[in-house]
């Protein structure tokens, strides 16, 4: 049977419904752990966040080398390395860390061992010094904690990026052009984007996700909205997020709208006491879930997200730290369940 051929009217109707739903939501139908060719020499791989905490990856095959987008966890890097080699025998020369979190940068050593140079915005190393302090001579940091629950981390070593850029870095061989950009603070203070202007494809890291995967603790939601606005001005038609399925430009719009609505909701209670704000979390959640564009972003971490925005607006943390623990658990649950459970106690 040829691709796209449907044997009866019911199948044709189902196909039209699927296409309509995909266009309306911005979702695409690629499967987790499957390589998807999204343009000539450009590939997207949706990582298994639920099973292994892996981020999404991308790679671009240039004339003489391969650029990988996000290093992933070591186990995630080992997942996609043979898939890249099955497509091309060109050397993997560069691995771009969109930010410093473990599921996007802890796999750097594997790429280095395979001949690649880790690249990132200058803020990524600064964030690593702040949070992954064991490597830089301070007290044990997130790397050491992750190693307690992730054998792939324990068997590797932290390798900070060594090729750094302050605002942008461009790869262009005449056929393909990839621009690495830093537009400001978002998910972290070192977020980078990979923009393919000819194909209008944007790899966002966790500055934009497609689902309930937003972790706010290392960022600033007010600045995040501005950073997303700068990214929107690129005019991308394909968005490859840090987690969740790829989609059209509407994914970037929805991510920004989620933060704008979250800030709008919290602002109504910005001058109230922490316990009063905490008591309104369920109501805020219900309101946001009514919005079809935003509902997929609303998850179990909303309490911690409300608290983070409330603190940004001048409030004090919720007294028993429960909301922050819940948000940390939600983020870390996908990136190492034992660590998450320990930190939430």
C-alpha cells in the first residue's frame, strides 16, 4: 500500500481529522526515540523524557562535519550517536549545549570522546560554576547528586563547553547555515537557540517546551517572555522544543502565552500573604486548564511555578517549601527519580 493511500472513506476522514488536529495544536506525529528528517540534512529526535529523562536532540549534516544540538544525558547521547552514524559517516565536530542542565549537557564527554567540541553561550559555564560546583573546586553540586541515582552520570564525568559565544555564533558552508543565538534570560541565564534561516527551523532547548515540562527555578518568567518574543521575531515555521513533540510556530506562541497568563493570574494575588496565594493555586490551575492553548502546559508542578512567579513579584516563598519541592520533583522526576524523591522529602 502506498503511503498516503486510504482504502475507504472512513480512513480518509480519519486522516483529515488527524491533519486538522495537528495543524490546530502545533503537534507533529513523530514518535519518541525515532529519527525524523525535517529538512535536507536536518534531523530531529524526540527524547524519552518519561522513561529515561532524555531531552530532544537535533543534528545538521554539513559538507564536512555534523553539528549536534544538545548533548543530552550520557545515556541519551549513547542513544542517538549510532543513529547519526547510520545516516552519515561525516565526523561529529560540534555539540551545542542549549543550557547547563544535566539532560542537555551531561553527555558532553561522550561527544568529546567522539571528536566533538562542546559549544555554548558564555552563561552556560557561569551557571555550571554556580550549580555544578563540585567540578569547579567547590562543594559537591548537581552533578554529584545526579550520579547517586543515574549510573550513566556516575560512569562519566562533567565536561563543560570549551567553545563559548557571547551573543551569536554562525556555521555556514554555503548550503546550510545554522545561527546560534542568545536572546536573554529564559529557562536559565545561558539559554541558546539554534536557528536555520533557510529552512525556518528553530531548535529552542528548554526555553520552549511542548507539554508540562517547564522548570522555573533557574530562570525569570518576566525576562522569559521577552526572550520568547525575540525568538518569535525570527519567523520560524518549525519549532523543535527541548521536550515534547516538535510543532509549528504556534508552539512558541503557546509557550509565551502560558507565561503571560501565569503571570497575569499570580499578579492578582501579588500583594496577598503567601498562604493566601498558595490557597489559590487550584483555582489558578482550573482557570488555565480552560484555555485549550495552555492546558497541555499545566501539570503537577504548577504550585511551584506559582510560587516562583509570586516571589519574582516581591512575595515571600511559601512557608513549608512544599510548592518548590513539588516543582523540583516534577522536573527531576523525569531526569532521575531517586534523586527527585530524596530532594522532595
